C-alpha cells in the first residue's frame, strides 16, 4: 500500500499549522481538521462526512494508515442477500435470511410445512491479506457461497484487505477429446517395458 503524496502549505496568520488542498471536500483544510473529518465519517458514521470515510489522506492524518476503504465497512449489510437491514442477527444475517436458514435446519417453516426457499449451506473459509502483510482467514459454518464471506470481511475488517483468487488450469474443450489409441498416442509417462529397456 503506497502512502499518498500531499503538498502542505502554511499561512502567516496560523504559524506552525499545516494545511493542504483537499480534493474530496474541495477546500483547504488543516491536518487536524482532516483527521477529525475522517474519524467522524469512518468511526462515528457521520453522514455529512461520507466523502471522508474512505480517504487515504484522512486515514494517514488520523494515524490510521492502512485502514479499510470499503464502502461496506460498518454497515448493516447482510452477508448472504447483500441487502441493508435494520439489524443483523449474530452480526451477519438479516432477519429474513436467518429465518430461511433456521427453517432449513429445523426442517419446517412457521406453518409446519417443509421449507420452500432454501440454499445448500456449508462450511466455507476464505483467506485474505491485511494491509500490514499478515494473512488472516474468515470461516463461516453455514454459508451459501464464497461471496458471503467476501462481503462479511469487507463489512467487518477494519484494516484494508486484499483477496487472491485461484485461476483455473488450462482447459480442454470437450470436442477435442478422443478415445485413447495406443498405436497413435504416445504415453505421457514411460510404461514399465520402456523403463526396463532404458535401465538395461
């Protein structure tokens, strides 16, 4: 994570107080005012300081460099359906998703009938790197997919994170596959007779 470059200026009528041109607020701010604005937007949830919430310069001035800039941080967004809720049950699911999960676990809904809307839930783990270089993991015992874990990390982790995804290996089109013909195809690894001949 690179440290942002800032050009500071001082005014004669405010000796010793550094100022800079803030592009987010379109104003000239002191370092202390910038740090206060960042804290109000990032930690206190002040809606009037939403522009400051994900600002790298504000985090640096507040002594919190490497803090998450995710717009999901601190919000009440459900990890599963990705909708904003008035409250989260167990700090993760909205009441609707929690109720659907509960119906699957119990095997019936509130009316006693088998659940209709349900997803296959399983234990999933995701690894991610923090801004300080350490690697952390997030595990959810009953998750619908990996996206649920990504949303949970972006919502709950206070430090900036980086995810890595494994790409698929080289693919072979199914139309290219043919039955193996020993007369035509050379084996990829030597067969025992070839090994014996090479050792003799």
